[in-house]
């Protein structure tokens, strides 16, 4: 039996999943890991890791601790740690990350800024501030 409050947000027990065939319209904010195999139309903010599967899509901004992308993203990506673009990834937009890994075959159209290990601001507060300023992408 596990004690309440002992699980970290990166624990596999704390995983949100948007399955293939599902479509979410609106912003998502989570403190735990997130896997997207369906489609999200809106902004995604996660304190932990985000995995976008081969059939996964985000049309909006993504802010997270780390990301592993096999699917499509159309928007601004702000990743605190490692951003991995797998061979099937297709990115359209701006990237700000500390570390970048790109497999042969990955497609990217836009700009990329390496922030030399300094954390990009990816908190829920940042997403709320962007919403107030009208910077949401839909």
C-alpha cells in the first residue's frame, strides 16, 4: 500500500493519456506526464514529460519539462529540458529548448532557440498570463 503524497509527478501511476481517435478542444494543464495519441486543439502545459505518439497532433502551443515527439505539432514549443524529435515528427512553429535531439527524417519548419540549459518558463501561470494577453493559438 502506498502512502498518499509519496508519488512523484513523473511516476507512471500519474499518466494522462489522450488515446487515438479522441479529440480535445481547449487548453490542457497538468502537473504529471502526458501522452497524446489523439488530437488536441488548444494549448498544452505540463510540468513533466509530454509524449506525442505517431498519430498524435497538437494545434496550439506546448510548454513542458521534456518532450518526445513522433507526431505533429503546429505552434510554439517551450521545453525546459530535452526535446526529442523522432523520425516521424512534423513541427511547424517556434522552438525554445535547453537540449535538442533530432532523428533523421524528422521535419521542422520554423525557428529554434537553444537557451543553454536555462529553464524556459513553462508553468501554468505562464499559460494563464498568455491567455490574458491574448497569445493563445487555436
